[in-house]
């Protein structure tokens, strides 16, 4: 281990879409000493295995594949000559922003950072987390693992596939497996609505005649060595399987797309305060966590639906991290949390959770997800008891992220503002 | 001809093999599965029982207490993980205090050291999350937890290093008499041996009954313990478990059992050596010896029972559920000895809980019997190496030590399993040790890769690549747990011979 500690202005943990956008924005905000730490041997994160199109509609106004979308950012980072250390895994982040890494090339290294951006992404909820009864044979894959096998390795995980969960990766994999020559029997979803994007239901299931069984779940997995069949049952309103509704589907593969969880092991160990709803850090208007100088963005903060929004959010986090790293005096100040943003009445959470009107930009995007499927509801914003926004939305679903925009001048005009509330209203 | 063939590479078979390796003899272990530790040894509570449960005077009681003592000694020379965290039997009703005292007395009679009944106040100090109904507990400081995979693998590796051979994927279908001994039909092979040891787990009754067919009239007056040639029946008794994430691993500090009451038997809640929390097992007799599936009813039972002794068990932190089969026998004692009327045929059967704890003592006992029968002599001084090099655990390695490891082998710097912090170097090591780990599960048991909260989501493809490279096999030959459990079935589009009709341009679907 080197005796003199390496030092950088902004250290970014993760070289996926969030990390890359944050790095570029940090550089463009004036902090040229940026270091990206990536555990994989290439940049781009999970985009590299997302070979389908549909990325970048908001950012570039064109339909790119995942690798193409990543390439735009990788190229930009290279043009700016941003340092990226690959094959390097972050083991620890201290509250004083000392980052410990390991790599085959360098062994253990410690890096002091003026600011840190958490951009570790998320992971899939595995079958085990559902406590689904049955055997534990080969052929049970989370959809992302199967996606890697198919799209990166060119290997077929199975021929006759049942998918549990209708998250976006599961939907995308239903189509992918079909295109690669497998038969997708059905997609079962325990909720009465899909957790994925509407466009993916249409393009990945409907277009291929793959049935989506809402309010259904897998109640048994057969096959000791390799999956031989699964049983699917209907569930009641409390999501308990209804006896007598079981149907057995012979198959060799059970693929799961049952939720994504922000990967906050490092954040938790560092002492970053996490939200029990998003499982990501609680952040303020600057996307700063409870530890001053530590920022978060992308799927480690909250799971996004579209990568375009990850990039937007990460750019904000990167710029804020750059400002923090360059304003040395700011570092000692205890984090003042600003006005709390409260999510209620069908709004599950908001990011950020706090807004300081003095420190916010002229416009601040507050992102959130809703708790259920809703038709013809109003998205309302209240400053204390006064309703200041009231916008009707035809359809809202948990699978799609929503947003409201707050204006700095409005907030500044309300001295003594104690609470901002975001909620859904019927009228 | 081998001197000894041991049928079964579970913890008992491997312990016997390791102890026989002290003698000047040739030993072969035959195993129906692809690796050691594939049956009851891999799916249990992973507890080092103190020894107060078994009836005084039983073989179980004797071997449990002796096995407990040896376990901690062997952990040092064989480098497997064992933690003497102590165990508590929690009594949840004043009415059951007599039962707790009886358990205490039984433990004392069995020779369990340092047993003590503690009151609620002391119990709360030891275990703050104990249930509100807990009134007292039996405290056994010699209780502990062990890595059952690590233990079995360590025994097998040490046996192999001392000359024991292993044959995998070799199910034994018959044992016959031949000149000078026996012929064991294992898969396609016939293996000759002067003595055969039955350590076949839930299948030990079948082998016992096969042995019995070879038995003649009992000889009188031999000094080797015997077992009857009467038919044996092993009932697979299923136990289902929840395994919780390491975030829940500190919920209890000791193994917490429930004192059985008129309301029934509870489940245990315990930390594991891997830092997880284990909750279970149920106990249900099943028909099939392969029925290691979990069931909705069994898992629901675990959920409802764990709260009897421990409050607020964070079950939502579950990362997997599993089931194991105990090799239960009606009389509920180990069946260990030479078969009456069949010198050279040995049973090590009905090894149910506390079989894991007893394994070291079973190894000593059975190897002693076999050595007496075959008149084996010990290897010359220094010819048996009782030590086995440990495996690296990066979770317990300081950054300075880890840095040093990277200098010696950069593969220690390449993390493959992020949840359990397992590097490429450890996986390569597991693949090349003897016996080799060639499947995903075999690597899991040795390194804990895939055992964490993502359950192999990220590392499975990476481990497959390493297996391909190190063993020179193709991806479709790699299995989860031996032949029939291949992880992939082919390559993309390999079954597409013509464009799918649904892909014609412009066509309405």
C-alpha cells in the first residue's frame, strides 16, 4: 500500500450511465481532477448488455441501443481525458471521503476525495428473496443474469421459459429469448398491474403473443437438477395464492424480474442515511447525502425507468460534487437539510427529500413514483397548506417515474416555509 | 484391491476417510453425487451441539460430546470455520421450567461442561432480542456454529492429501462377496475392498439391507461393536429453513433453541459462520429421499415458530430458503458398528442431528473399528500430515494483508462475487484443490461465491468463464451440481433453421 495517499477532486464510484454522466458534468462544471472507479473491465455498466433499442429518446432524440447510448458518454469522457480506473472495486468509503479500492493491477489503494459521487447502480432481487417453494435447480435465473448470458456470452439459458415478474428486464428478455429461438410460455405478475413500461408490454409481449398473467405467481418449482416445470397460481387481493388455481407449466427455465434494489452496501457502511422506501440515500436539492461531500445519482439513489433520467440526474449530482470540491469552505459546514418534501396519498417517495431554497437552482426537478395504477388523477404540490400545482394525468403506474418542477423564486417568496407536499388527488 | 471402500462422501464418510488415512492402508471413497457434501451434510442447521439433547448412555450422547470437543481442535489443524458462540435453550413458560431442569441434568450426565440455567435478566443481557415470553434458558457455552461445507471439504482434502482416493458420480448399486473381501458396484465400476463402510446418509438403509444379505451366523465374543443384521429403515425427515442476509446476522448472538413444550417443538434462530441468520428447521417425515424441495406449509411454519423465542426476526431479509433431509431412524440413535455375521462390513447409519457435531468422533470410532478388523498399523511417524492449508477469506482479511496477497497473486485483486467478497484467486484455488470443485455449487461451498444477497446474479457468468478456462470445458458442460444440471443449453439461435413467420416485414400480428 502506498504511503502517500492519492488525492482527487471528485471520485465517482461506478462507470455506468450515472457515473459517466456525473463525471462529464463534474468536469464541465470546472473540476478537472475527476476519477471514475469501475469494477468491470469496461465502462458503460449494465447498458452493455442492453442491446435492444429505445435508449436516448429524451437525451438525443433518437433511438439508440444500450451500448450505443453508453458509447456517447464514454467517448465524451475520453475526449475530456477523464481518468477511469477499470477492474477496480471500491471496498470502503469513509465519512471523511477516503475511498479504498482493490484491483488486480494495483492491489489495495486508498484515495482521498474532496467529493464523492455514489453511482453503483442496483441489483436484481433474487428468487430466494421471494421464498418461492420448490427445488433449487439449474435454470432459475434473474432476468439480468440471463440477459448477460445471452447478449454478452451468446449462451442460451434455456428453451422453454416461464418468466415471473413483469419488470422491464423481464419483458425485454421475453422478446430476446423468443428472437433467439426459445419459447416463452408466459409472464406471471403477482401485482394486478405490470411493474414495467407500457411500451415494453406492447413491444415485447403483445407483439409476440406472450400472455401476461396479472395477479399470478409461481408456487412451486420442480426438477432437482434442472427446472422441469413450475406451477403458477392466481393470488387474492393480499397476494396470497388461491388454492385450486394452480396450473403446471412444463419448462426448463424460470426467469425472474421481480424488482431491483439499489446497491447501497458501501453507502450503508459509510454511514449514509438511507430511505426505507427507495432503499437509496436520502438526498437534498443538490443530491447530497447525509454525509457532506457525498452525492448520489442513478439507480443507487432510486431505481429509474429510463436511462435518460439517470443521465439528467447524474449530471446534476456531478456538477454539485464539482462545486463542493472547489468550494473548500463549504466542506466544514454541517449539512443543513432545508425544507422537507413529503410524499403522501399515492406518491411513494420523492427525490430529493429536502430542498433548501437558498441553495437550489432556478428550477428543481423532483422525481417520484406512484403506489398504484391510477386513472385521471391530479398531481398536486402544496407549499405548507397552499396548493401551488395541480396537474391532471390520464394514467399513472408504478412502473413509470413521474416528476414535478419546483421554482426557486416561488420558494423564496414563501418565508418560513415548513413543508412541501407532493400527492395525488382525485379532483 | 483397496483395504477400505467408504460409501458416501458426506461429513461422516469424509471424517472416517481422514481418520483411516492415519493407518497404513488404501482407502477409496465412492460418492453418488459430483462432489463431497451434497446430501444431509450440506443442508442442516450448521450447529456444533453442546450435547445435552441425547439420552444419557446413547451413542449419540457419547459421540456428540466427544465430537464437540474434537471439532474445536480439528478446526485448528484443518482450517475450517467454527465459532464457539454458545447456545441457549429458551424456556417460554414457567410451567415448563421442570423440562429445562431435566435438560440441564441430562446434559450434566452426558458430560457437557459449564452448563447453567440462567434467569430472564441474565438471558436478556446475553440475548437482547429474546422474546418477551422467555422466562429462563439453559446456557451452554460449548455450543457453537460451524461451516458444514468447510468442515466436510477440509476433511476430504486432508484425506486426499494423505492418499485417500475419491470417485464421484458413482452411485453404489450392489455389494458382493469376492475372494478376500467384497466387490462394490459403483456406477460402471466394480471396486474391490477388504472392508466396506456404509456412510450413505438417507440411503444407508438400502446399503445396510444389502450388507445384511451377505451376513452369516454371528461370531461370538469379538471386541468390535456390532450392529444387527435386522432390516434397517431410514425415514427422510425434512427440515426447511430460511436463510437471512448478513444485514440480519447480528439479530441474535448465540444459537437460540426453544425448549420443546406441550405446544410442540420450536425452531432455532442462529447466526452462521458466514454472517447470515439461519431460522429453522421444520421436521416432517417424507416419502422420497430426494425431496429437498421447500414447501409453502413448511416455510410458513418456520415463519410462525421463530417468534416464539426471538422477537422481530427480520424475515424480509431472506436471501434463500432450503430444505435438508435428516436420516431418521425409529430408535433415534446412531447405528454404528460391524454387521453381525459379516466381518468387514461396517455401518455408519442413521446419522441425524447431532451428526454434524459428532462427525469427528464418528471418524475416530469407525476408523478404529476398521483398523482392528483389518489389523491395520499406524503410518510411520510423520507420514500422516494432519494439517490442511486453509482457504483465504477476504471478509476476514485486513487491507494490508489483502494488498500483500495481491502482490503475490494479482487474481486476489479481481473480485468475482461482490456480495461475499470472493476473488478470482479463491475460485481458481477451489477448482484445483483435491478433490476438485468443478460445478457452481461445489465452488460455492468452498468459497461462498454466489451465497450472498444477489444469489449469484452477477457472478454466475463470471464463475462460468473461470471454470471454462481452468478446466478447458465449454459453457454447456458447466453444471450447477453435476450432470443433468447444466447451466446453459446451447448457443443463441442454434435451433432456428428458418426465419420465424412472425418476423416477416409489415405483417399484422
